[in-house]
């Protein structure tokens, strides 16, 4: 192309033997009628010294190109051997390097020159029979490589195909020996020379002239490809800026120290516990640009350690080890693809969005587009943003709201001599009143269930509260022996199942059909014989809760060694041993069913009891809780909300939260609470005020409702130390 015979060193082999970059400023074809251009000859692929040498030569090539003043190129000429028809590995590697180095706009600056593609005397026949089929074959091969590299969606593939079709394509059959036939000092571009063999055909010098004219047009009308751009855009999507930014408050895990004496250890013992505290958990960013798609991915890169981090870094310096698991797709994308909103897990430090604009975003160098975000102000997330407190003059007795039950938009609490109703609006309490006052004070407070819109409580009778009419009625239970510890209740299948201990060695299952108002007493005293150690503890101490799962009643052990399973059709009984999980007395309290498993709250046990109720093996295991609380009387029951289990504190200073999706366990401070109800995804805790609250103006003999949003996100980041 330059006519510089001194620097032209042709090879007779099928592979490149160039080992360094050569730069020349010359007239094309040594023709002074043409404008001087800078010509850069680079090593090709297929070095006989192996792939590592290939990579080294390419890195040297890019470094040499960046030494130019302009640091840009206008045309890339890829010379291929037309006799070599297969898309061999070195061509694949070369295309990948070109795409990686020059990005999405490579093809509009790329010329493919096929050497040893003989021209025919008939130009039309040559174009239709030789050039166009060769062009179609190679562009198809390029699209195959595009699909392999980036797995384009059908929609984006159209844009990529349009780019590939902008590639220049030229066929020649140049042999350096032809130069011997060229008259002395006559350039190849001479007007009449290209009309005579061998320059007309088989060489096809006309094609080289066209390629020069295309390069000249590109130089005048295009800014060229930036060599200094280390992370050029790979796909159509363009990231320009962000239009909105919001930091989401939630709960973040944090290690703290707790005095074991306060956890009923009766001795001074400090231990670490994992608590959830208010903090940022996510960043919502709406980004502006063009051609955003569902296949785009992004992640948040932080420089909290003070080190320099860079999006698109192929060596991933300063990146999280699991960065590939932190990439997210857009939450929403506009129909025009001009904006997209992302939700990123928040992390401290200077933040930068690293964006990959195409599918198959699995390599770090793909995330070259980036945006810097302003740092969030610390301390903007507070307890009151996540937890709200409601007090009312009608919540003045210590026993006024012992166990609230949620029905629609109201909380109902059955106490000694009345029912308290708390009205909710948008999950927020706004008023409270009492209904159905009665004279004989009986404790219904721990044995309450809701079924079909009515609330049932068991004392010496069955109290029924119709939540629609807010009227109460009673069904007598002759022979029922009420005891603080000896009765349990569960509701399912239009029936209440009440477990009651009578005289020593006698246990009954009372089945109350809420439709027919029929009561069936089932003697299950033989359960004492099924439980190997039942005679070593009092009857009232055997069980801590009961849960119905698929026509079976799982009676959870308080001090019994086994779970008692009662078939609610045949009333046959069996047991599941828990001794491999925990031994001793007062192990577990109430429980709940979730995803086919029964979970029981640990009182003196140091782990949650888990029963695989629907599995054929009925396996029983435990989930350790010592990182949240230790000691005795920790939690007495469980509730389920938004795929999370909440352990209701007895003497523990914090509730526990067990996420069923991540299987992570945390603690959360709720103070001196008693019972809890769930309305939708919100928990309402009954709370009384201790001495610390008295100092703040509270009343020792008063209640409040503590409202906790169970949908608040929990950060997946590693916990921090206090």
C-alpha cells in the first residue's frame, strides 16, 4: 500500500511472523497525488511461539498505538488468506481481541482484505460469483462468533448485524513479485496501470484504491476509534448519566456484646450476638442512556479500603471476590430503552456503577461503562423509620393486651375480663376500644386461635368473639381442667384442637367443630406410654405447643423427649425423637408451620427445633441460636411473616429473625415485649415499659403496640463489629 519496498518483508508461510509494530507516514502507493497517511503494521495472530506470545504481542501493539499523539485509528485492515477457508482458532482469537480492544463500533472502521482471491476478467462475474459469496460466508462467521461471545437476544442481534454489515470487504490476489512488472517510478495507483494484467486481474488493484478512498472518507467524516479507551462499549446500550438516586434504609447485621446475666444465666458472662440495626441496605439508581435492554447487567464497586478500583479491570484489582454474584439486572426499563432503574446492595465507601451493556456479562472487562455516585450521609436510617409505637389510654392494664390476634384491619386481644380492639389504617394503629366486659375474671390469654373470622379462647369454657359483629359468646367445657401450662390449642379444618391434661396420667384431645358446635373428647393417655421418659416429668411439663400439618397434629416437646404426632382422622399416635437435637427440660415452646416444616421456639434449648413434616423420612434437626441469645427462657413461640420466622422473646432481650430463603439467623431488639400478631407483612408486638422507660416518662403499668415491617430488607453483607 505504501510502495515502500525496503520495509516490505513478505512471508511465504500461512502464519504471521511480524514481532513488532511498524509505523510509517507515507503517500498511498507512493503516489504524491494522494494525501499522506500514517500506516501501522502490527503483528497478526498465529505466532509460532504459542498463544501466550500472541497475547504479549497484542498488548505491545495496543501500548504502541497509545503512544501516538492522536491515540486513535480510523481504519483497521485485517488481511486474511482466502485460501484458508475455515474459521480457525487464531481467527476467532483475533476477532475477540479486536472486539475487546475497539468495542461495538469496530465494524464501521474495519476493512477485511482477502488475499489470494483471484479476480476474473469479467468484473460482474467476479462480483457475483466470487466476492459476494465470500463476503456473505465471512460475515455469517462473524455473527456466529458474536453469538458465541455475547449470546445476543433476537432484538439486539438486529443492531449487531447492522454493525457487522458496515464492514468493508475487499478481494485481491497480491503477490510481491508483481511489482517487478511495474514500470519504474510508476505508482500502482496510476490511472491506466490498474487496467492491465496482472494489476487488473488477477491482482485487483482497483480494490485497494477503493479501500484507500473509504479510509480517506472515514478520516474526514469520523472521529475514529479511541485506542486509549481501555473499556470500549461492547454492545448497543449506552450509559450516559443518572437521573435519580435513592438510598434504601433497612436492617444490617452487626456483632455486639451482651451481658449473659441479663439472659437468665445467673452469672456474669459476656458473649457476642448478631443483631440487626438500622442502616442502608440498597441503592436505587435510575440511569439514562440509549438502547438499554433486559440483558444488561451492572454492579456496585466500592473503594472503601482507600485503594484504587476501576470498572472493566480485567485483573479485578480491589474487586470483591464474588463480584459476579453481585451483578444485577434492571428492575424496570423504559419502552424506548432510554432509562433503566437498578437496585444495588449498598456498601460503604465511594461507589461506582460498573455497567455491562450486553448479554452474557461474565467477564470483568465487559463492565467498562461506569458512573460515580455521591456518598450517602451516615446516620440517616433510624429506629423510628423502621419501627413505630402506638399508645392509647385504653391500654393501661398490664394484662390488657396479652395476646393480640389479627383479623382484617383490626387487632383483638382477649384478656381477663374484656376484649380490646385496636383499629388499623394502612397498617398503622389509630384507635383502641373495649368490648364485651364480663365479671368473672378468667385467664384466656395464652390459649387463643383465629378461625374463619372468629377468635376462640380456652379457659374453663370456650370464648367466641365474632370479629364482624364484635360480640362474644361462650361454650361450656364440662370436665375441662384449666392450667397455666397444661393446655394447648391449634386451629385447622373448621375445628379447634385443644390438648388438655386431666388427672395425673390422663391427657385428652378436645376437638371442637366450629360449624356444628360439636365437641369430641378423645382420650390420648396412651401417649404417656409412647414417651419413654414421660413418667420422669409432670404431665403439664410435657408439651410446649401444637401445630396442624395435613391432618396431623404435631405436639411439640417442652420437656418430653419426643414429638408426639396424632393422626386427626384415626387418632393413631406416633413419636419422633428429639434427643439427637437437645435433651433436658423446658426445651421448646410454641411453633409454626412453614414450607412443609414445623419450627419450634427454643426456650432452654440452644437451637430451633425443625421437623420435616411432609418428608417421608420425617427427619428432625436443629438450627443453633447461640449467636443471638444464650441462657434460659429465651423465646416462647414463633410467628411467620414474609418468609421469615420471628422468635417471640420471653426473657431474651431480643427477638430472633430466621430468613427461610437465605437460612440466616439474626437478633433484633424489641425491648420487654409480650405477644405478637401479624397483619399482612407487619408485626404488632405488645410492649410494656420497664424502668428505663419510666425515666423517659413512661408508665410501668401501661401497654404500647410496637409495629415492625417484615418486608424491610436485610443486608446480605458480612456483619460489622461494634
